[in-house]
C-alpha cells in the first residue's frame, strides 16, 4: 500500500535521517495551515497543535518505509501519526505527545532555518 508522508525535520532533504526516504518519491514542498507549533528539541524537532504554519516536504512511501519511520519516531510513545490535507492528498504527519517540556519554539515554522 502507498502512503503520503509530510516531513518537517530530520527526514527532510539534506537532514540527518533523509536516508529513510531513499526509496520514496518526492512529491513537493508544502506549508501547513496555521494549526501547529514547531519546537527545537536539539537533535530533532517536535510539532504540536498551535497557531503557526509548518514548512516541509511530501513523499509517496510504501508500508515498509512507514513502518521503519514509525520505529524512528517511537510511535505511539513519543510521537503519534495523524493525517493532514496537502496539495497531493491526505498525508501522515508525526505529532509530538509530551508537550510539558517544550520551550524552544521555532517561530519560522521551518526546521531547516533554525541555525
């Protein structure tokens, strides 16, 4: 089965976990509706409900790739998957579960612009 996946952090092009998407088809860039907040956790980001748009990329992936990324994202413990609308169709997004420790908001909504 094929899935659409919206990535906003370490899975994006040029980032540390982009190799997980080597077999995926890149469909294009996407910026979400202003319904989220992006936080910097150091080595990786967290997205939660909020009032900002998030910049990312949409990929077409298979079941095997989705399963590997679920392990990377520690679903359902650290992150959970939900679907969002993109110009390419409904896509999975990973949302961070424990919002109690978040304090480094990235107002730009773009993980790649954090430095």
